[in-house]
C-alpha cells in the first residue's frame, strides 16, 4: 500500500495546506488555518498531523515544521485510478464518456482532451 492510499479525507485537509504552501509549515500555522477554516480544535489538528507522520505522508523538517512527502500529483494519480476502478470497473473510457455526455466539458476542453489523447501534449 502506498502512502497516498493511506490518506483519509480529514488528513487530506492538512495535505492540501502543505501542497498549497509549497514549503514547510509550522504546526502553529497549520493549527491556526484549520481551526479557522474547519472549526477544528487544536487537539484534532495535532492528532491528524501525528497520524500523517506515522503514515510517512509528511515529515518533520526542522523544529516544529512539516512538509509533505506524498506529492499532490501522487495523491491525485492514486485517487483517479482508485475512482475509475471502483466506479467504472477500471474503464477510464466510461468515466470520460460520462463526463462528456453530462456536458461537463466545454468545447475547448474537449479539443484539448482530444489533442492530449493523440499525444500532442500532456494536459
């Protein structure tokens, strides 16, 4: 099991903060943001941070600062694969067909997707 697979929804909130920061954040900063944004209590934030450290999804760098070990890309790739496997029986084609048929893509996005599928660029 990869570290990305072990991240649960509540932990994802801390990961998003660290990814957005792009640099290590102090525990006090993480607490301040999440108590304001999500109305979490300080012990909850500390527990989530501790759990992420135990899962090797984040690491402590320096005194009281934390950085993501699992990258946003790694997490997104795992999540997308997992979703396609669970919901669409492993068929990315079914996922894309659903999104297209529901009108969730603009014409420009469809053109970009077609170009990426033809190998023109990597989105």
